[in-house]
C-alpha cells in the first residue's frame, strides 16, 4: 500500500513522499526498502532515521527531517491498527475441534472456535464469537461471555483454596460457586481462575489478564483492567474499573482497589487503595513516598 493510503486509515499526516510503497512493518534492525518503522520513544528516533526503512511512524509532537514520516496523535494505537493490516494470515479453526470434549449440557454460541484438547465441564456456557485455544480446561457451570479469547493452558473454575483447621488437620470447605467471564475479556496462557466459595468470581468486560496469573476465589475484577504476568490475587480482592496491575504484584485477601489506579511492578498490596492512586513497594504505598523512602535508605547506607 502507498503511505498516503495508510495515513488515511489512521487519520495521520505524511511528511515527505506520500506515494512511497509500504510492504511490511519492521523493527529498526531488520528494516529495508518498503519497511515502516515505529518510533514509540524519542530515544529510538536516531536509530530509525539511520535505518533502511522507507518511512517511520512517530508522534505529531516530534519534529523530523531527512526521512519520510507518518505523523499521528497516538503511535501505539496506530501500531495496533497497522500490525493487524500487515500481519501474516493465520489459518484459524472454525467450530469445535474433533479432540475437544464438550458435553451436551453446554450452551455454545454461534461463531465460536474451540481448539484441540479443550475440556469443558457440564453446563458451561460460551458466548458467540469467543475463541478457546488448545488444552484449556473450563470446569462445570462456568459462564463465558461474547468475543472472549482464552489462550492455551488456562484453567478456569478450579476449586478455591478454602480450608478450616481442626486438630491440626485441613478440612476442605466445599467450593460451590462459579466463575463469570464477561464480554471481550482476553485471558492468556496458563492463567488460573478459581471458582467462588459461594456466588461468583467475576472478570469484568474488556479486561486483559496476562500469562501465569492466579485469581483466587470470590475476586471481582472490574471492567477494562489490565493485569500483567505473574500476578497473584488472594481471595475476595476487588479491583475497580480500569485498574492497571504490573508484573509480579501480590495481593493479600479482602482488599479493594479503587478505579483508575496503577499498581507498580512487584508491589505487595496489604490494604485498601483509593481510586486514581499510583502505588509501589512492600507494603504498597503512594509511589512518590516509596521513592523518597528508598532514597533515604540509600543515603543511610552510604553514611550520609
């Protein structure tokens, strides 16, 4: 496609030759004639300018000379659009693979894809347009919404980790609740989501959960949240809408995190967090206070 055609798709402006032919999107080090390179941070601009790429994509706030550029308001959003356009076409499964186990009691919506060796329990419901990749296990009575993507190896609806102690022994508390996955959720590989003791563990619409995350019984994750990999939620944690959780964060049980908050990587959350907070450290506190605290420790260590 010509660069001017791409500009029209993403509401961008061309600085330079609008008739350049673009054949692929490429990292800087692999760029060649016909490649389009994204500049997501200003520090990568010099390398992009020196590359063999025909054109670069960058923010309208950055001024550039010497190479044709596609100027856009949001380069990351533009990347999402153009990568989908240039992505290699994959052969996608249609319907239910012959090796999948889908009981007759399940309710399966139209246009779904269920991959090899998927196992659904009794009375599972899956909304239309959803995709369940290979080796996913969904236990009994779990409800999956529309347009949900579940990547390989996820386990949804396992028993919550609930016991009562008697004479030094662990007595299992029956976990008779369920899991509800709302519309447009994406769950990555080897995520484990436990069913509720009573009621439902809920993953809100539009939320994305990265690889190797554990969500315990009775958690309620809000809408449009983003949870990065290796996060652990203890039971009954509530996330408000649009909360961002970075990698390796740990939550103790029964905490409530307000909407639009950011939990920085490797934080340990031990108490409720107000809406629109940015926290880090262990125990998690206001991010600026945590930075000041660490700076003070470094000064003490240096004897200053």
